[in-house]
C-alpha cells in the first residue's frame, strides 16, 4: 500500500473543503511573512542608507525631517545653512569627514545633489562608466537613474526647480552626464550627483530671473558689483554629513552646534530608531492579524481533520483489519496534514514574497525597500504552516489510532 497514493485519494474526496482550509492557512502565512520580510527590508535599508554617518547638521526644524531629507532623500529639507559654517565644521579637529549637500532641483523623481565625490565613498559607490565631474553642470548619475531615464555619459538633461515633479525647468542650463555609478542597492542609486557650484549657478540664475524688473534700474550704474568674497559668504548648503574622528565628538559636537543660531545637529541613529518605532506600530497590527488568521486556520484544521477521520471510520477499520496498525493509521492522518500544510506553506511563501515585492515597488514607504534575498526566513514561512497543520492533525491522528475495527464494522 503506497501511503502517498492513499493520502492523495483521501484528499481528493473533499477537494473544496481542503482547498478552503489550505487557503486560510496560506493567507495567514502570507500576511505574517510579508510583515516580517518588509520589517527585515526596512531595517536593512535603514542601516544601509545611514552609511556610518554620525551626525547631520542643517537648519533648525525637525531632526527627523533633517535626517530623512539629507540621508534618505525622501523629505523636504529644513532649510539652508551658511557655507562658512560647513567649512568650519570640516576644519574642526573632532571631525574626520564633513560632506556638504545642496538640494533643490530634480529630474523626475531623481534628486540632483550638489556635493563632493567623497559622498560616494559613504556607500562604497564606484564609477561603472565615465569619470567624475571637473566643471559645473557636469553630473554623475546613479545606476537606477541611468536605467529609468535612459541616460549615459555624453547625454544632456535639464533639471527642474524643486524636489518634486512640476517645477520650472532650467532650460538655459542643461547638465551633461559624465559618469554612471555601479549599482549599490543604496539611496545613491536614485540620485544625480554634481558639484556644489552647479547648484549655486542654477539657483543664482533662478533668483536673478525671478527678481522684479524695476531692480534692474536700466541706465544707472550703481558701481557696487558683489565681490567674490561677498558671494562666497552669501552661499549656502542644505546639510553637512559628519563622521567623528573619535568618541569625544559625539559628546561635545552636537550641543556645541545646537548653540549656534539657525543650526541643529541630528543623530541619524536616534532618528532611525524613532522611524522604526513609527513603522513598527503598523507592522505590529498586521502581524497580529496574521497570527489571528493562523489561529483560525489551526482550529479549522483540527475540526476538518477530526471530522474527516470520523467520516472515514469504516475505511480506517478495514485498513486495521487488513493489518494496518494504530501507528500506521496515525501516520496516514499526519501525512495528509503535512501535505496540506506544505501546500499552504508554499502558497503562503509565494504570497508573502509577492506582497513584499508590491510594497517595495509601489508602496508609499518613506524608504526604498530592497527585496530581501532568500534566507532562513523563507524556510520558516514554508515550514511554519506544515508544523501548524501537523499539530492540528494530532487529535485526528489519535482518533484514527484508536479505531476499533470490530465495533465500527459491526455498526449498521
């Protein structure tokens, strides 16, 4: 007697009922698994995009907003700070590295970031094609930007004012792509990098175009052109990413910066914890939903397998009379439960992966969520429903093992 053929025949006798119970268990596994996978992706994404930056310095406002805009490139900046303050921070003996950022323009959904080549080192990014910029209005683009925008070294594009779509295009100041970065999986893949001077050139031109015409005073020579020193003093950056030279910097730098009027220092690690707490509330509710579904599915399996055994009493009694012992009868019931659990586990795993991919691609997450690679969690997503089905099938297995062939076959 082939136990697998016999089990398949038993399942085939009640296809609709078993399909329902498998579906409920698969849904529970899919919801729970998707929550766990998204949490894993979010945590990995946070750690990846933090890039070992110890401190973010920017204009006064929300510390979380400052970190989200400067590190994760998802929020609006809190404002600008003087370039002179950024240079003073870079010269501080407690600072190992200070990387300025200037935001304000975009190409579609890709932000144009004025910075230094050292910014790419934070993410271990290397050039795949081309070179780094050597003059204003030259740009190095991330791998995702190159893919979605179809850009390559030598191509030109026009940025738009603002960090969202619909801003005024800088038609008179096109950028030229000079390099493309290799994929990193980090936020830098979605950015366009250029030097700080490019941002200043465009924004000074934008400000000049927006100035009222009567300020031109045609025919009057004021004789007080702005000096290079005055222009440099007036220039600003959006934020500065700082890495400490030693642990002493973590103690002394933030309070000292916070005492400077108009500036604030935000700890990326602390703000990431706050963000995790905000995201975790919704994830916890979804996880509880999945656990509730799992409990309902387990109870359904208990009822369904027990009812199936009671309905098969005569078949089980015949098998006993033909020499099938109690342990073998119980094994048949548990094999049936395991096969159904495996079907639910595979379906739930596929559902969890599909939901995670949907959230990563089309969800309204504040982070770019990478799809987690296959790992131990995937094994648990498949094995979990199998274990639940086996535990739920234990009462039915005990009932089958206690089948009395004489009494059952003697009933009419």
